[in-house]
């Protein structure tokens, strides 16, 4: 990310949130939140990295090895680096000491870090800021949607390159195909959103099974679940192939999942709930007799994380708003036989939704 595409508006909203609670300091430690607020994305690993927000200034504390990159990419902050062997909490203490209450992301802050912060700064209470940041991230800006659309475009290009007889050939392993996906995305200028899933034959009935050394064979379903990322913003798609002539059952299951996918997409518009979207797909699958074989939610949010809000669980009550971006991914999984999932990324518009991933959803016959 070159510059923040959420700040300064998001930072302003957080300061308003702090003012309403009479909080003088916020201590943000989730690297994704820091990227959202400043434009600087990094993984500090075990080292401390934090954004300290006060009413009139913002300080980004980074390991010295990240300082130069942070100074080039972070917007609206003063960057302070610390070297290995130094005490980074001394910097935090200087910035927030004397604050009785400090806003933090409780889901991210470890118990150890919380104890250090309270003991060093004298704060008597840590107030959760995480929900407020997630709420801001829920509605994407036009700049964010542009990044997500570009990531989806690269994902589509990789899909068309990999769903070919030269790639999905009998004898190739699931790991071979995963390597081809990564290579294609890198060649097109993206990075992987997450480790790609390649599942063949009965493995395709296990939704999160990692690629193995299993070799593709005639008669196999092949499930590819992957995505490209652009400037940290992630796409996520799933497409299906079959090696050789598909059986009637394979065609049937794929058609049921495709109809469920289309029903869910048609249900997306402002004002409906996330649970409504799940129900639209689930009704189709249940009517076809495969209800017990669809055992996960219809989708999840996308952005700087491959899984973020909103979560489209059965019965969930989040009301859709324009600017939300999430996946639609119904699936049917038959143990010992195989599974089908068809997944696309959508952005909610004022009148409905727009598909970001657009590659062919037909069952690809290899």
C-alpha cells in the first residue's frame, strides 16, 4: 500500500469515538488495522509495532528494520523506530503515560501485552476499540473497491490459465497445481491472498484440506480455491473441473451448487440481512436433497483480510449496505465421492450487487 486509502476520515471517526468516551489515547496493534489507518502494511512478527492515536497527533512505532518503509508509506503519522535490544514500551509509555483509560483492540492484544501496558503506563482500564475499527472497515471506500476489483481481475486471469488440460493433467499432484497458481498470480503482478487450496477426487469433499501429493486421475473432481492480492486487498474464488467425462452425479451436484450460487447473488441488495442471503442458497440445496451436505456459511467479508466482517452465517442479522464486499460460496460435499464449491466476490451497490470475479463458472471438463 502506498498511502492510506481510509485515512484521514477513518482516523477522524476514531478520534470522535474516543472523544465521546473521554479517552485521551488509543493503542492500535493489529497490523491490518494499522494498514487500514495509515497505509503501511507489515508483519512485525514477534517485535512490537503499534499506532498511538491522540486527539491531535498520531505516532507509528515500528521495529528499526521497518522504519524506512514506514516513513515512505505511512500517511498522517510520525514514525518512531526502535532497535533490537531497546525497550519499545518506553516509547509507548512516553506517549500515553497518565491516561487512566486507553483504547485497545482486545481481540488482538495478548494478556501479556495488556499487563505490560497497564503496569508501565498506570492505566486502570483498557477499553475495546476493535469493534469500532471493524465497523469502519465494513463499508469499503471507492479506492478500496478499486483495489479489490483489481485483485479479482488478476484472480480471473490466473483461473483461465490454470483451468487448462496442460495444467490439470492426470499425474500432476495437487501441490503441482498450487505452485502453478502461485506462479501465475505472481506473473500477473499480484501476490497470494492465502495458501491456495487444490483438492482432487474424494479430497474435494474436505473444504479446508491443504494440497497434497495426491495425483490427479480420470474421473476426479478438481476444486481450486485461491485468490490474488493487490496492495494488501484480497480476492477469493473457487472453480471446479473434472478429469475426463463427468458422471451424471457430478453434473447434478455442480448444477445444484451453481443454482444456489445464483440465487444467493440475486438476493444481495441493501436492506436484506446476511442471513437472508444464506437462506436463498440453502433453500436450493435443501430442495435438491443435499441440505446436510452444505454445512458452512454462504460467505465472508473481504478486504485487507481474506476473512473479515460481515459473516454471512445462517440466521445472521447484519443488514447489507452499499460498499460491503463479501464472498458467495455455496458447496455440497459428499464424503468419499467429492465436493463442489463455486465462489465469487461481490460488492453491494445501491440497487443490488456487482460481481468482482467473473471467470466462467461452468464445470470445466479436462
